[in-house]
C-alpha cells in the first residue's frame, strides 16, 4: 500500500467555535438516501448517440483551478493528472516509468539526473495558442515549469517538494523576498540545466533515492508558458499533453474530452464531466438521481450511512451501487504553527490522545502522533485555548470534531477561524505553511462509490492516480 502525504482541501466555508465542531453528513437514515426513485430517472438518447460514452464524476473537494501549482487537494491533483503529464510516470507496480522523458541516466551518488525527452509530444489544441493549435513540447517548457514553482505568484507547495535542487532555494528566496525584479541578480536555478530541446539535467545538493518519484507528482506537471494568464492568478484554460483535453467550465462542472492525439492507450470515453464545489449531501443526491456516475474519495460519514459495521453495503444498496476501497491511502495532516508558542500544551494533548478517540474504528486507517520538541521558555504554558485555521474536507471535520471533543475533556477550549492562513495565535492548520510542523497524520483509505453499471475505474498507487483506461459503462442485463 503506497503512502504519501497529501493535504486535503475544503468543500464549503464553515466557521465553528467551542469544543463541538459541526460536521455535515449525508444522512443518518439509509431510507432517506433512497428517497429518489432512481428507477424512473431517464436519460434522453437517440440512435446516433448510442456509441457516445459520457462519464460524470463527483469530487468531494472543490476544483478551484486547473493550475498544478495551486492544488491543495487530492480532487485537484486527480484532475490535473488527467490533463497534464510529468517527466516521469508510474507503471503498474508503482515504480517510476517513462512519460515525457523516454529515458534517464543517474550518476553513482544519485545527485545528477539526466533526462532525455520525447520529441513527438504536442500540447493540446487550445485558445492559449494564437493559432489555436498546440505546439511541440520541449526542454524549455520543463525549465519554465520548475522556475515558476519558485515564483512569488504561486504557493510554496511544489517549492517544498523540490528544494533540494541545487540553487533552488536561493532562486526561490530572491523571487519571493526581492519584490523589485530589477534588483534581482539570480536569473535561473543553478541545478537545472537545459542542454538542448530534448535534454534536461537536474543536479541536487545531496543524494536522493526518491527524486524520480517526486518528478512523477502532479506538482511536477509540465504546461506551456502560453497558458499562464496575463493577470496574476492560477491557470484556468489548461493546455496539457495528457489523455484528457479541457473543453470548458460550466458553473461547478469542468468538461473534458479524450485527447485523440495521445500516443498511448486512451479510455473508451467521449466526454468526462467532473462536478465539484458542492456540499456532499447535494453530490449524493445527484448521484442517487443518476446525474452522477461516480463519487470519488467519499467521506466516512457517508460510508457509515450506507454500510454495516463490517463495511459491507446495506442490502438495499447492493443491487445498485458499488463501494470500492482503492487500497490507496490519503494522508490528512494536522500541522502545528510555531508562532503559537504552545509546544507544551500541544504535547500534553498529544500524550493524552488515542487513535480511537480521533477516528473511531480501525477500518478508517491509522493515526500517528508526532510530539514537538518542547521549549520550556516559550509561550504562556497556562494558555489552554487551541485555535485552528479553517478546515476544508469532510474527513478533516471528523478528525477535528473528535480532537475538539477530546481536548475539552482535558481542559482545553477549541476554536476554528474563518481564514485558511495561520495567524500568530493559530495553533493548528491543515496545510504545510512556512514554520509549521506535522503533529498528527491520519492515513485514511480512499473509497470510490459508483453505480453498478460502472466497471474498470480504479485509483492506483497514489490518491491522484485515477485510471480510466479500462472504463466500461455496462447497461443492466449485459
């Protein structure tokens, strides 16, 4: 089972104060979830449309943009991984395999990686190109994508992932701290060399046995300079090289079609709709009406509603639904904000907690507690008030609800602020901002809920690897 730390983002804006936080669940009554007569739901088709295959997915977290560097959730990573590619991919065993790079050489101490790039790859046709026609991918696109990771205009998540590239930190600090471009003197990342249009060299500060795996992360997606908006902000009009091509966004739905020019296997799929940004209750209602075929990364409150104590679907759901445990883990992390100066209090709380208090049943995964290095001279040790920045994902609400209830039992108060960013008084956050450190990691299984007609959809190796190449939509009776 692959394990990797991913930060999960939110569905809706919620503010809650005190030790009892609010968690939204789909329903406590299974009968209510079946209140819609799905047998009477019909889709208008005609003979000419019989071969048109249309899949509609519901994602729990909102897809804010199509910019890989702004992703804060598995939902966004999954979408980006469908549209974009990385230099390195992942094979059926979960090991690094060629993608945009067709081969690579690594020196003896694993500090230099020379990648030979494919020369037959073109970006999707897109309005971002003046002619509307996608151009050829080159090594200059790799340079641009990695240098943009270090820019002041994007979050630091990818920069943290590749900070061991020689000169990356120096370039990053100058970009973020020196606001006047005319005063900057570092023009590039020292350890990123472009030998020619088809050769890229990465030089690291020290040996790394996981650099190729990191190159396969969605944060390392490659995209054209032309897709960056003129005004500061994330990419909204995507032009990648992956199996799916972005069409447009309608309200809460991103529309995609398969890339007909893709060099490898493509799904037997004409159109893919991904719906996000809705409360999970509304997503489930759409699913029950057959307006959605699949729900990805279903929250545990929903799973508890439709399964028995062993995790098996309730009898009334078995004929119409499939619940798949992907055997892949997503990590929900709680980070401590060092500015809060509450190390002693947090350690006291961590020492008192148990995994059962936070997640309940063992089937919901594993919890790891990571005590802080205590600084007895820091802060007011009598301060028993814990504050969290805004919480985003349904499963995180479960975690923080239970954390708040447990904290109240040990004499703490617990408050959630409306902002994602930590202030000096914020104790916890769910995103790895600068000067934060993880104190709780919850490795949780990723579940997929689909209608019985959906076959061949898998999440493999990592939470963002949604594999649709074997997808089939099978009519009842076939």
